[in-house]
């Protein structure tokens, strides 16, 4: 096991990048006073290069951390670091990841440089716009640091702190940098903040109560120490609810999902990509890695209700996606549907379904993230995200149309693309213990085909709408943004083994912690 502080490095590097961006001199308009005789004002190019440089170095270091991780023992928490932080309150700075945490960190490391590339010309080239781009990209890197920290936190109080700290950059990224109506944008940002803060405060009560019932001491908030603590059944149930509500809001699940469509509609496309592709996974990750091992009896007790909510989320999100006229809102509702599949797999309590849910988090991040980026490119060209503003796009912008079709097919889990693997694992694994829920959830697959193919028919086929014929096709930069995501989904679709090896053993560990009995046929298939 490597002694190098990989996870701390992955947290500090984007923090340093954000600090460098904020420290860059503010761009000035032509004719204004510069910083000294002959000193040029820094333009947007320097800002972009600095942000992309830090994001790419983060990606390389993440790849090295994956190499340092022992994949043959993926169910064990590795790359660990533990340091006493606030001993009087039992708080430690503790980091570590198992296979699930590692693949989610890797997913975020790949998405962030693509988001930086997508925002390359998002704020324009004037001095004021260049300054906005500098601030926006600094917030992206700050958010990346919090993302790594939340997926790697092994101290419950530290997890709570970064879970809440993520709200700060996202709030400003939604409220300050979206390209639409200012009042609606601020409304969406405040709504996101209030929902998330409410869930976080409820969870804080649970964190404190759980600590009081734990072993205490200088490192009493360590998750490893709190796992397996004997709790009164009633207290355990209430503690489970306090954590689950916060994670359900973040996921997002029906009926606490309503903040997401507004946020996705008003935020920049890159923000929506990180919001739905990565931050939503913090909710399902928390259910899997905190709710189940910390409250195993309560998890089994409440599972039937959560299964129902998961199925409702699948169908409700898909039906609302069909009825949307705004592309951003449509993609947001597809995420509500997909989160239902993930939650269904987690609470079906089979190794196959949990492996599928873990893999689904990664695949949905790539698929939904690519959809948001493509929608952002189209909306920027047309000046509108309404579906009826498009028509005949495959004639005007064939490359963008082709990319959208492939990414859209991944969202409906077409065989050969990685979301198919995770979705079939969830459904097959869930059928072993929840056959009715699995059968009903399968309708979500049919509805997904309907909302993707109907959207493509309306926006990309048929007569060319006036004004669409002059739109430029995908630039080289835009192809570099979406191309890697398509490539990853194809590779993981045909060769999912390496990724599944990282999530399979943690799934079995979770089953053992919950005390559930894995279905024999499912367990045998999962082991193969």
C-alpha cells in the first residue's frame, strides 16, 4: 500500500488552482489603466490555460492513484490518511477510498477538464466577461476539491463539513454565471441552497446523536468506529431517516427533487454537468456507504418504502422528461429517473444489484454529463434551449447530431454502451429479491427510449427550421469535450470487467454489513 498522500494531494491541487486563478490580475478593458508601464492585462487565454492545466494534472495524479490502489482488494479502504484534527470534539482528518469511492473520484477527475474546455468561450472575450470566466473556473476547481474530499472522507464530521461546503461554489455557479434571466437564476440558486441546507441540518442532528451513542474519544467520529455500534431500534430508525433525507435531496429522489430542474435550466451547462453528473452521486454514495453500514437494521426495515419511492422516481422522472419543452429540464428529469434505478439497486440488497448501482453512478455521470454539454452547445448556437426552436439539425450540424444520437442512446441504455451494463445488473439483481419492483421499473427503460427518440425526431429530423441552417457544426474543441466521454462509454460498454472488479467486492462487503442474505443465483453470477 502506497504511503504517498494521494487523496490529500488530489484535494489540495485544485484548491491551489482556484487560489492561483483568483490571484491572477483582473483583466481590464482596452484603454483602461494597466498594472504598470508595458505590463499587459491578462486575457481569457491565460485563465483558461491555468484552469485546464490544473485539471489535467489532477487527472494524471488520479490515474497514478488508481495504479497505487490494490484492485484485488477493492472492498478494503485504501490510500488511507488519518490525523487528529479537533481531538476535544473527536474530529479527525481521515481519508480513504474503497473501489466505489475510487471510481467516483476518477469520474470527477475526467469530467472537470472537459467542463473547463466546454466553458472556453462561454463568457465571451471582453474584459468583464474574462473576469467572470476567471471567477467561474476558480469555483469549478474549488468544487472539485470538495468532491474528492466528500468521496474520500472517513470521518463523519469531516464528511458533513465538505458535504455542506460543496453548496458554496455551486450556489454561486448557478446564481452568478448562468446565461438566462437573472431573477429566475437567483431563484433557482436560492431554491437549491434551501433544499440542500435543510437536508444537511437534518443530517447534522443525526451526526451528533450518533457520535453521542458511539465510543467517543479523540477520534470518535471515525466511520470505522461508528460502524457496528449497537443502537436502540427506535433511535437507529430516526438516525437513518436523518441521513437518508439529506441524501435523497441530493440524489435527487421523488418527492424532494424539485430543486433540480430549476437549477439545471438556469445554470451554465458545465455547472449542470457537475451538478447532475457528480454531485447527485454524493446522495446515492452516502446511502450506500453510510446509511447501510451505520444503520443496517433500519435499512432493512425501511427498504420496502424506499423501493416504492425508487420505482416512482424512475417512472415519474421519465414521464416528466417526455413532457418537457426545455432541453435542460428534460435532461434533469432523466436524472431523476436514473437515480431511481440506482436507489432500487442499493436497497434490493443483492451483490449484483449493488454492483450495478455503483457502476450506474459512474455511467450516469458520463452519459448525463455529455447530454448537458451537448445541450449547452446547441442552446448557445440557437440562443434558446426550447425544443421547438430546433428542427432538422442533422442536416445543419451533422457531427453534433451524431454525437447527440450516440449519447442519447447511452441514456436509454443501448447495448454496447456502458449504461446498459449497469442498468441490466440493477434490474437482474433486484429481480431476485424485489421481482415486482424490478418488473415495474423495466417500464422506465421503455419510457427512456420514448423521451430520447421523440426528442431526436423533433429536434434533429424533419424540415430545417428557419435560422437553424446557418448554425455552425461542432468545433474541434467541442469534439474534444464530448469525444472522450463517448469513447469511455464504448470501452466500458464492451469491456466493463476492470470497472466492475472495483465495485463487486465493496458490494459484497455492504451485503455482509447489512446482514442481508444474498440470493444464491445472483451471488454466483456476481462472482463469475
